[in-house]
C-alpha cells in the first residue's frame, strides 16, 4: 500500500514474548520502541538520553529502549548499547512477522522526530495495538488523535520525552 499501512500484515502478534525474553524483560518491565532510521532528524540522541532521565524520575520502573533500524548514527547507537544495559539495538529486521512482534511486545512506541512527513512506523505500531508517543505539532498529531487520551511530548528534549513516557506509563497502568 503506497504510503500506508496494511492492517492484514501489521496486526498484534501473539509471539511478542519472543522479543521480551531475550532482552531479559518481564511483564512488569516497560518496553519502549523506536523503528526507523538512526538519523539526526529522528532525534535518536534524545531517545538515548531520555533513558537516564526516566531512571531518575521513575526509579521504581525498569524501562528498556529497543531500537530497530540503521543509519548515519549507527556508531552513536552502538556505543550507547555498549554503555547502557537498558538499550538494545537491531540494525536490521528480517521479517514483518518479527517487526510486528516487536511492535506488539512494546508498551509504548516513541517517535521523537519533530518534522515527520508520513509517520508510517507510528501507524504500524498502532495497527499492532501499541500506543504511540510523539512530539506536539511534530507531524503526527492527526494520526494520534484516536489515542485516548492523546499525550504528546512538549518538545524533543530528553526530559520532555521522559515526562511524557512516565505520564503515559501511569495512565495506562493495569
């Protein structure tokens, strides 16, 4: 589907446990996901830096960030993974089934870009039943209008991202 998401492909995958277990995550741990290019305009550095702030503002919750994709910041991402046990990275995705399992396993899909054109990965996440966090007025406002309630990070700063993640975490807590 040109510039769209095929809901017959992107749908909840019951094998999502296969994603969490190798990461050492239990059901009580909070898995954050980003899928896409590891590029400056996607604010990958802010996502990585957000993780330390999350630990600071919500030390009772174990947060883990899974990054899927490759790009110009691959050296930065590789270094971050080596220094932070709560960040994992898969530079390449072999199948849509595995990708759907990643989306389904995640508690929250975090998109830190502030000038998104299409937002296809956020639509894929939603089709797999995963809530999405984006930047206010960052291009995904319309696609997140169905989130109940829609919560946006105020800016691309790691602190604003962390505050929004925490807000969603406790809003959707079982």
